[in-house]
C-alpha cells in the first residue's frame, strides 16, 4: 500500500518537478498526504446551467454548455491577450485569457461540446469571462453522475500560471485516491471513533473532496475538524500537566510590609471587585510551590497595572525582584512614572532599561540588578539582552504580550535557574476559541469591571465630507478645557494608497486651530526618543491641547483630561486596533468621544468594522466580531507571534462548538491519564510526536 506521507508529489502523474516546486512553494504541498489535506474552501452547485442570453455582469459564477467558435490574439508582448468566442443556441459569450495562451488554444477545440464555468464581468460595454474553466461535456457528465457538487480549491496566481487550477487540483486528488489501492489508514483509534460518533477517515476524506450531498459533507467536515482541534487541545493539556508536574516555582509565602503598607496607607482608591478576585487567584498561584503561568485579560482602563504592582510588592515582600516588559518605550516610561510614584513612599528602587539607555547608566544599573538593590526593573526588548543579569528574579510580567514573539519571551524566562512566575497581560480581549488554543496552556484571569465613575465612550462614524462639523465639535470640547487626540495611519503621503497622512494632517490642524489659542504636539515612531518624550510631556501636562500622532499612542498613554479620540482613515485599521485607540480616552469622569473618520467609498468588511465599533464598547464582543471578519491568522498578535499550529480545515472564528467538543474529549483523556502514560493512549502520543513541528516546549513560556 502506498505511504501517502512519504510519496513525493512530483511523482504523481501530471505534476513533475516544475509543478511540484510551485505546489510546495505556493501551497505547502510536498506529498500525497499534503494534497489530501489541501481542502476545498467552497462547493459550487454544478447542476444549474444558464443560457448565454440569461447572463448578466452581476452574477457571481455561471455555467454554460456550448462550443468554442474561434480564437483571436490581440496585442504583443506583455500586453498580449487571447479572446475566445463561446456560443450556444441563444448567443455568443466573449472569453479572455492573459496568460497560458498557447496551452488554451491547444486544449480547447472547435466542434466539441464543453461546459464552461467562470465569473462574468462587464468590460467595454460587453460581458466577458476572464480565465474560465472548461471541460468536455462527456467528462463533466461522467464526473457528475453521482453529485452536482464541485469542490473549489484555493489557488494563487503562480499556480494558475502553471495550469494548477482548482479543476487540476481536483483531478490530482482523484489520482491520489486511485493510487492508494484501498482505504486510507484510520488516524484515530476505533474505540475513539465509535465513542465520539465520527465518520471514518477514508469516508470523510472522500466525501470532503467529492461530496454527494450536504448531510454527508457536514459529517465529513465535522470529523476532520474535530480531529484537527482534538490533537491541538490534547497537546496543550498534556504539556500543561507536564509543566505543572515537573516545573517547581518559587513560594511567595508572605504578604508583608510592602504590600500591606501600600494597601493601607498609599492606595488612593478601593480596587474593584474584579481586581480583588484576580489578585486572589494569582496569590493562590504564588504560594502553591508550582510555577505560575497565567494570562490576565482586561479591557482598556480596567486596572491591570495596579494588579501588576500589587504582585510586584508581594514579590518584594518575599525577597524577589520583578521584571515588567512593555512593547514600546512610551509605554515603558508610562509604567515607570506611575509605578515609581506609587512605591516612592515605600523606598522601593525602580529603574528603566530601554534601547536608548546610555552605556554609563547601564553599568550602574547592572550593579543594582546583580546586588538585588533594584527591586523592580521596567523596560522594552532591551531586557532580554544577554548582559542583563538579576540577582533573584521571581516574577516576570509581560504587558501587551501579543507584541512579543515566543522566542523573545523565552530569553527573559532563561535568566533564572528556577523559572520565575509569569504573568502575561493584554488589553486586547482574546476570543474564547483563540484563548483555548493559542493560550490554552495558561490559566486565565479576567478583569471584567471598569473603575467606578467611568462613563461609556460615545463612538460615531463621520465621512470626510463632515469635517466642518467635526471641527466645530472639537472647538466645543477644547473650550471646556478638554484635550484631543488625532491619529493618522501614515507619516507621509503615499502615492499608492489614498489614506490620510500625519504630516498633511498636522498642517491642516495648525491652519484650523491656530496659535496662540491652541498648541498642537506631534508624535510618531520615526522621531528621536527625546523628541517623542518632550512632545508627550507637553500633552500630558496640558500645555498642548491637541496631539497629532500615529499609532505609537495605541497603548500606555494615560491622560484623563483627553476626552476626544479622532481616528483618521479609520477604515484602514482593524477592530482590535480601533478599540485600543479608543481606550486612550474615557479615563476621567467626563464624557468622552471617539470619532471614526473615513472616506465615502467603503468596502463591505470595512463598513462592518466601523458599524461594530459604533454599536459596542465591549472589548470581548469586538474581539469575537474581529475573529469572524478576519479570521484568527490576522487577529492582532497571532500573526506577529505565529500560530503554534497549522489549521487545514477548522476555523476558530466559526467552529466554536466543534472546538469545545474536541477540548472536552481531550480533557476526558488527560483527566484519567495526565501525562498520557497509559498504553491505551500510546497511539495519541505517537500521533502528537508526528504532528509536532518543534522540540521547544513553548507552553512553558506563554
């Protein structure tokens, strides 16, 4: 029997070395196995035929029976194109090819009846179909005796240039099935398939590539999604159990002078019930003797920084140092200022390390870190440099954790012989399905309550033609003594993209809000650190009333007097980023506003994003909407760090129920056998080893 995992795709008839290289590079297909797990992304109903006279340019896809009448070549070189004329008894349809012209003329012959399939468009006042698929009626009828469903596979431009179209992929898949010489080897134990009422692998794989009806297709897709998500969950839970069993942690057994003095004498407001609950959860971790590995989610302005500080005080009470890593220098300095002010009465030494810290300061800092006199170290990526040595790091806190790759976090982890307790924080709410996968090995705490007195931010969407109304509103807010953020997506004008840019916007604001009545500051990522700090200081102190900025102020900037956030070209931003930017206002007792400016012409997905922002302030609701609109691979954070697995058929935005069932099944197994040592579970261990892409246990470093 053919081993599909080792059978090189280039030996499949119709592929060869050149096509094999393209399949590998463009679609990750190297073996027969890869091809079978290259799933269709939709299924077209091929039972419906149109007459050419019925076709309009608004139809998504059409299918026609007819004959090629003639071809003619127009233009030369790169501008060369092939026009074909396809007829039935009701009229003539114009077809266009820009590539593969010689192959098309050889493949499609006059006098033979074909089934034509493609998307009609209107060009030059006539209906055209560009790069259609065509198949001889005899072949079509033979293939469609069983089913009218046609699987459609994802293809790229380079694949199409090599005639690796969706139809070609379908033919290659059929060749793999015919070469197997039997059934696909079942990839799950028989008892497991029966227990969870799953379709067998061969049947599911056959059905998903060549479905006969909707009911069987749904069962086949469920089987394949369930298996994919089950092994992800099983691996996460097994690694979590292994870490908890093997990795011991520092015991923070004391809540002493620093914590109690701060709480009793220097905390100016009562923490929310949600903050208290989270502190209790983390406190239990810290005294358990096991290493903490916890994710703290909290919407913008919910008070995560205070929770982080309270934990650092517990670490100091137990003789340990704490490290807080932030993604930007602006945010790191913000943390330094707020934390230093709060712990100053306690006599705790806090210091800052960033890329702009001078060499002399670094040398002095190193002495303090090695001696243990510096209790709290705050910084950016500079913290992971090899020269940074701490005497006894017991707690690592990573703010806005999605900005750091796992390898960067691992370097921070490695600075202690015994792993420190790890808390990763995010103000970007994580959809439940993503939390169960990307962060499934972490314990999760959620601050789901805002401090009392905060008013919900009012969000509105204005088109560019309402700019005069916007300016009037801004003047009204500024007259009340408030401050305003204006955020732009780019620094300089782009020749290729029509989005508002910061330099042009700064000049516009200076014209419409002139000195001496108004002072405008500007901040962007290409400024020198000192220039950025000076501009930010102007705004924070209230000296300037308007801050024109790029997204460098997305996180960490806390100016309670700022009541308006204007986001220019808001259609350019993702939902998560829009929500983060909106969170820069609403930090005081006054009513705050977020104004989403956009062009008049909007794509549907852009319009839906802006409608979502106007409809809700709930970060978790926004995260779920973001997942549905963009998919998990594009959600802010997952793309930078990389999903720790490849999903071939499951979709975290749509398959919540399947994921929960798969997690329940995995949890059932590890509850009885936490480390998968039972011979009954040896099959799962072997499968996990085959699926593993890396020997690195990323579960230990969040």
